[in-house]
């Protein structure tokens, strides 16, 4: 059974690859190790809310998009 969080792992990997970034590039932006970030993409570790927000801001998408609650690719709205 696929959970919402499992689908989020695929989405953050897809976004990274679509932006021609390496895991180390995203990890640096998040101020963490590449190994730690890799565990988010593989689903070994859950992505904390603070990291979901940071990723949403970085990619200019909503957290709902990251969590696959929507397939609408929209930039964040409101205060950042």
C-alpha cells in the first residue's frame, strides 16, 4: 500500500531531477548532509514538516504538491 509520504519521496526526487540538481545541491540548500537528504528520497526517513516547507519554497510549489495531494504545479502564494 502506497502512503502519501511514500509518494512525496518520489515527488521530491522528480523535482530535483527536473531541475538538473544533484542530491548534494539540495542537501546544501537544506543545510544537511547528502546522505541525510538521500534518505528522504528513498523513504528511509520521513521528511519533516520544516523540510517540506523549505523544499516547497525552493521549488516554488505547494506542500500539497509535494505530498501529491494535488497534481497542480502552482507557485507558493502568500508570505514566504
